[in-house]
């Protein structure tokens, strides 16, 4: 087969021996693979070289993801038509090159494609969104110390590489301890970057630093550049969690309602409001919010969408609320849908027995 384009994969690596051969096989459709090893001591470098990968070893100090990405990009040959940035714990589905070439035929210099960030214990997809990490050799660079993104220095023509799928098959034991200090650094370096402000507030939430989470996300919402309603909605939901964990439950409800108003096209705020109503035994509200969530049939393409929103949870909440309202047939139908999406869930199976008995009685 005659290849119309020069397509190269590039990556950074440190102690990824367990993933190396799987990754190389997945990336083998490229014309070449270039890796910046930043200090492996587990044999990663030797495995990569043994499989024909072009490896350069260089320690990045102080560590920054953008600096490492840009250094790895420098390793890619100048004749590249497309540079595909991946990590060693990611795997492309076969046939990705041909689909990317079809997008390049349309004159693109940046490609968008589907990314599964994690998988649930039963093997179903978890977080799914679309990413843009395949780009022209020149005119792009990585920015931000962590949660780095591509910044263009040329006019951008984005095309969707339809059918391209990459899966993140990570080692969940790997520490993310470096993320918080790097995010704090990123915000210090560029205090007007609304994206980094949102990420920092979210990171404080992960650590249970509720006051820092609340204050940082409120700063995010006040920024003139923070105009993306989906991210604003997420900040409002996280503020509600932070406030609730500080004992201000009524105020938390207000923030959930604000989140719904900010992005009513997303399931996430409706489900979070439904959960809150269920916990407070406000059955009518829980059923209403859950049903509104289920009216939304199209999953968003941004990183904001959450796996639980597209699984059993909204059906489960609706079933429980309907049951306590005496709407047993409705509870049965919602409960059945929930169990179909999470067949191994013992609680859902036990609930179905209650719903079925209530319908018969």
C-alpha cells in the first residue's frame, strides 16, 4: 500500500515497561515512533530500543509536562505530515492510520478523535470524550505545567478522524501526587487561565480540601474568560459538594440548581440534583430530576461527561423515588433498566424483587 503521508507517533516515558510492548504494537501503523525517556530504571528504555523505537534519554528538571511534551515533539522528523502524541498506557484500535489519513485529505492540521479514559469493573466504558492530540509538525506547542494542551501558532483546521478510537488502560496504582503542586504552579504562572483554575479547584476537591475547592472554583466562575457553560456547570456542582461537606446543605442545593440552569443539556447536574433530593427523601423531586436526565439521549463529547450518568444510576434513582411514591409499575420499569446496565449489582437485583412484589400486590 502506498502511503500518502508521513505519520509519526511521539511520547514521553518513565518506568512503563509493563505497557511498552502492547503500546508499540498498537502504534505500529505509524512510519516511526519517537520516545523521550525521562529517567526509567525498570528496563523501559531497553524494551523500546529492542523493538525498534527511537529513544532519547533526558531528565526534565524541574519536571513539567509541557516541557517534556515539547522536547519529545522535537525528536519527530521534520518531514512529518502528522505527529500523533500518545502515552504508553494508551492503545489505538487497529486501522487508526487509514482513518487519520482520510481526515488529512480534507486539509486538516489538527485531528479530533474518540478517547476512552477509563473502564468500569465490568469492562464497560467509563469516561469517554474526544481529544485533539494529532497535529501538523509545525505551528503547535504544548502549554501548561500539567493538564497540558496544544496551543496553535498557525491557523487551525480541525477535522474529526471518524472511527479512530484510543483507550487509556492505566495502572490505577500510579500516584498523581505531582498534579496538585503543578496545578498550583500553573495558576501562579498564569492566573488568568480559567481552565487551570477549574482544574485546580477540582484537584482540591479530590483531596477533600473543601474550603480551597470552594474558593478556587468561585474564582473560576468570576473570570471573564470562563464562558464555557459545561465547565462552569461542573464548577458549580463541585462547589455544591464542597459546601455540603462544610455543613451548609441548603446553600449546596442552590448551587445544584444553578448548575442545572447553566447547562441543562447535560445529564450530570440533573443526576446530582436527583441524588440530593433522594437523600432528603424528596421523592417527587428525585423522580423529576432523574427523568429529566434520562430525556437527554446524546452523550457529550467533552471531558465533563461522567460515566455514572450513562449507566444505571439515573434509572436506579428514578426507580427508588417512584417506589416510595407508590408508582410501582414505574419503579419496576426503571429498576429493570438499571439492572440491565449493571447486571452484577446485588442491590439492584434485590430492589427488583421489591418492585416486582409491589406490582403483583
